[in-house]
C-alpha cells in the first residue's frame, strides 16, 4: 500500500513537472495572415466587447476555416516574437469562441467543466478539443505553457478573453505582429478605464481580480511593483501604498443581449 501511494505521488509530481514545461512547436513557412479573424470579430463583437454568439454560429463554417488554418500553421522559428505572440492570442480567443458555440446556449464557460471531478481534467480550459500541427491542445496549454512560460509578456492578460463579463474585452481586430505593441498597450489602457472592470483611485482603488490572479507575472517580468506597473496604463495614478480591493469576478457569458 505504501509503495502504491509513493508511486502515485511520484507519478503526479512527474506529471505536474512536465505540464509546467514550455510547449514548443516547429512550424514551417512564413507568418500567417489573420484577416479572416478580423472579419469575424468586426461582424460579431460590439464596441462594448460583447459577443453575438448566434452570429458566430451562422458563420461557423468561416470560423472553422480559420481554426483549421491556425491548426495547420504553428509559428516557425523564423517568425518574430511578436508574430508568435499574436498567433497564440488569436488562437486562444478563436478556439474559446468555438468552445462556447459548440455548447450553446451557455450561461458561463465554467458550466462546461465536467459534472464530476476527473483527475487532471477539471476545468473547461483543460478540454482537449483542438490540435495545432498534430499536437492535442487545450486553452490552458496556450496560456500557461506557451504565452506565460515562453514569452513573459504581461500585457497578454489584457488580451486573452475567457468568454466572461469580467475578462478584458475581445478585440475587434486580430492581433498582428507588426502592430502588437500598440495593440497590447491599447488593450491595457482600455481595460483600466473601463469602470465595469476597474475603478482606479489614488488611495482606495477597486481593481480587477486579474491583478490578483496574475500580479506576480507583472511584477516578476517587469521588475516593477504591481501599482507602478498598473499606473503605466491607468487614467488615475494610484499611490504606491494604496489599499487595493479586488472586485468579484463575473463569470457570466459575455453575450450581447
């Protein structure tokens, strides 16, 4: 019995370690174009970042064509860092849309998790429902094993959309390597000035729980304090010793009414 417990513990430790390793791809060819995604989001996302999921269902064939294009064209070594990040941001957001419309109607993406706890598979972000260059993928693998593990760009947290009301808005254009820096900065500023997601105040700011979830990324990757990092994008400068209150995260679906 003790041997079995030790074996299980070692197996789980090994699995955890390998799950933390960065996931790399050996793609080929030139950086791909994302016009198809821009066309879809312009049609089915409004200025408030809310999604017309019924519209996406009507254009399901176009969405699937773009997803197939992504699946067959992982970033290659000759791609710039910015082109690779843009690819993975678009892939995460587009496959999230697919996850929702495949189970529509949905009140919350969290409802798509298993009814019963399944070892190592317990959230919708762990669902293995697509492939990239033949590798089975999940949304968590894109976010944690690629974007966070390899590229360490804190502004990704203002660009990834988890189909929920408290997530940053889904951008109405595809991310592109050539203008990624400007796009991510715009996302960060838009996120900070949106009173439904953040209420910056000099002394008593009420901020998105994203800063609670991923504040360590922002501090570690930039060498700044969390408040100093936030102040780069906030319309109101927050005092360094401010008492931050994190807002409850609204996981209800980000759908147009």
